[in-house]
């Protein structure tokens, strides 16, 4: 009887110990569950190449998040890290490539840029008494604006010597992963072994008590935000190295991922708690989640929902842990605590390997399918034009018996690089890419070429890499057509404005080049304003509304796509199609409806459905070893009210 009682007590104690272990390591538990789930659901997940991809994809977020950890531990927030990363990389590329500054000095300038941005944040917060949210939000805008000013809205080629940071060591270890590990060790050392690290916990725990105990809080805040700036600069350099170019719009929104990684890793936004190891786990959770959802062909729209839910659940688990009274010491871990933590991580690794090894049998006996697997990475699906490309590609894939996976890069060159690497590491038979930026897509396409995977570019070409075919309309020629159309409608004289596309994208540059070429033949046409509206209808409405205040007598508008043109039409109201002629670009369904209604004078119509269909056809030809034309041009045409009824798109 006593023995039974002892066994029962031991069982209850064991269950309680497991429960405590899980609660004490909420983020680690979530990571283990995700790895096991993805391994069970996808046979492509648990491969060496893919796991290294996950590390590469986590690297930039993790490096940013290490810097943000310092700030959050001290009860602050830094919303500027993504923009500071882009600015630092732009400064490096601009100084080294465009102005011949020695690369070593250019790297120092990039780091100094991050430090300067951090010091400004710290000064505004500590001495200017601005809330951290407001001060860093202002820096977000300033840094992004300076990046665009310096680069003039176009990517700048990165120095070759620095671009090696995006390569691999020994042909297998990605350098970004190595940099992430080094920066993580530095962050752990700063937090756990230095005076400023202890100061962060003290300020975050109780700033007033820290001040009364003799801590120079203001100077410490300057140092804390400067450290965040250093890590942001390092992340920007690593990101630009992966893309072989400094993108002025790079790392847009990454500050939110960095903050999410820190919070998922167990830090509290109220300050006083947080570890570098937890931040790393948080970044890995986000990377595993995105990688796995891509491999499982989950809709790009649903991916956002799933990621949000997982973040909420991870933080909820951490909240339960805190309510259970198992929060880690604010001042870091003692020697015994560190040993216990190391044992926990080792045990977690063993359990994960065992479970994953068992789940691998689910995929071990499956035979390879004869159905060709093809990946399509689109620059964005937040635009009807690219939605139509997807529709054409999907229709052709279904007709030809192709398993097509479509991903949405959300106009983020880094995210697209991740998607292309996922396609390559998963052994897709062919890849179709609609580049966010032609230069940034180059390294990923070269990796696919090295793996003997055919690559077809659609709508936009890829620079510094070989593609089997480019299926596209001529954006420059289309821009000339748009300029000629509005100029002739105005009789060769009049005032016009130009709504430009998203700065840094190849389509925006090429169409703007076409507008300029086309207008040279009409000296009577005066361009009174040119402003970017990012290919977005809402921004087109806002920008056009603003321009009308300064130029109420405008007579024509050229927009780099139909979405911006429709926004301009809304801003013009009754003037659209009467006293002001608006010409768009793309020939989207909404654009063609506006042409038929007379509010949009014309649209330089591409045939996006045809682009998608022909891209799949050419990818299949390349896969089968048949001859493929290097460039396949899909005709564009000016669609007006007179011929819109006969245009199918």
C-alpha cells in the first residue's frame, strides 16, 4: 500500500515537473511543437538544406531583436530598427560603390550611422522626455526618408567583399547564421555579465528606484539605444549582403517582427525581464512558421492569420507561466540557474530529435510523385494585376497537371529571397519569379541555377543571374505609349502630373523612364509635379488630392498603374474624364471599367493572365529540355473607350 502511494506520489511529482518544465520554457515548448508538427506535415521540412534556410531566414530578425531586447528589458521600445537597418546598409553601399570610400571605412560609417540614430533616440527619450514610442516612430520615418534620399529611390549595388556575408563557409554553413550566433553571444554577454546589462534590468524593473540608488539613468538610456542602433546596422549589412544590394525599402516592418520575437522569447513589455536565448527562440519560431507554411502551400493571406494566432498563443503561454510564479530572475540567471537552463535546452534537443526521427517514418516510405512541382513567387498579391498573373498561372498549371505553389513576397525583397530558397531546398522542379527588385532576386536565382532548377522570370527580369526565359511586357515602351497618349489627347500642350510607383522597384523605374522618353517629343507638355504613390489606390487618392491644392489647373495625369490612376480619378471627382485626362497602366478589370465609364481616358493594358499562362508553359518547356526563347514579349496596347469592349485582357 505504501509502495503504491509512493508510486502515485512519484507519478504526480513527475507530471508536475513536466508541467513546470513546459511552463518555465514556454517559447522553447512552442518551438518544439512547431518543429515536430512541420516535420510530420511536410517531408521537405526536415532536410539539412531547409533547416539551414530556416537559420538564414531567422538571422536578420534575430540580430534586430537582440538589439531590441536591450530596449525592452529597460522598459522601452524601438520602432526604428528596420529603417535604421536600411539606412545603414544604404550608407555603406553609397559610400563604397558610388563614392569610392574604402570598404573598411564604409563599414565603419554604416555602424556609426546606427549608433547616431540610436543616440538621437536615446537623447529624445532621456533628455527630451519624449515617450519611446513617439521618439522611435519619428526616427523610423526620418531614417527611411534619408535612405530614399541617399539612394534616390533605387537599389545600390553592394561591395563584393561585404556581399560575402551572404555566402556560405565551406559550402554548407551560411555566414548569416554565423553572424547571428556571434551577435547572440554578444547580446547574452552584455545582458548577463556587464554593468550596462544589470542597469537595463534595474531601469526596467523600477526606473525611479534605479535613479535613487545612484544609477545614471539618462546616460544609460543613451547607451542602451545606441546598442540597439549597432545591432540594427549589423542586421542591415547582413540583409543587404544576402540581396547583393542596398534596398531603400528593405526591412520595412521588420521592427514588428523583432519586437514579436523578443516578447515571444519571454521578455515583458513592462520591462525587467528578458534573455538573449529567449529572443533567439522567438526569432526561430517566426522563421519556422513562415518556412513551414510556405512548404505546406498555405495561402499567403492565411499565413498572416496563422502567424498572428501563434504569436498570441505563445505570449498567452508566457502569461500563464508568470501567473504560476515561475518568471526568471530580473537580474539574469545565477550560475546554478544557467546550468539548469543548459540542461533544459539539452533535454529539449534530445526530445525533439527523438520525436522528429519518429515522425520522419511518415514520409520515408512515400514514393516520389510524377507530377511536376513548380513554385511561383509574386512580388505582391495586394494588386489586381498580380492576382491576374496568379490566376493565369493556376489555370495553365491545372490544365497541364502541374502542382503549383504560389507565394506572396508582400513587396519585400528579403521575404522573396526566403521563398525562392525554400523552393530550391525543397527540390521543386521549376521556379517562376516575379521579382520585387531585379537586383535583389539575383543571388537566390543563382542558387536555383546551381541546383539545376529551371527559372522563368515573369513581368520583370532578374539581374546578375541566368533565367531560362523572361516573359514580360515592355515597361519602357508602355511608358512611352502612356506619355504619347495623354500628350496627344491634350493637343501637345498642357500641364500634367505623374504618379510614380513604389520607389526602388524595377517596374517603377522602367515606366518612369518610358514617361520621360515619350514626353521629349512634346515640349509643350509641362510636368508640374512627380510624386510616388507606391502603386496603391489609397495613396494615389491622397497624393493627387494634395497636388490639386498646389496645381488646381492641371489638365492631365499619368499614373504608373491603374490602382494609382483610380485613386487620382477619385480625387479629381467630376473633373476626371472632362477637364482632366487620366491615363493608367496595366489594364486591370477595375481600370477597364473606368475606361468604359469615361472617367479614365486610357490604360496601357498588359495581359497579366497571359503572362501567367505563358510563364508556366515556358517553365514546363525548360523542365522537359525543350527550346525556350530567352525573352517572350506579350504585347501591350492602349485601351480607350473606343476599343475597350473588344479587349479581353
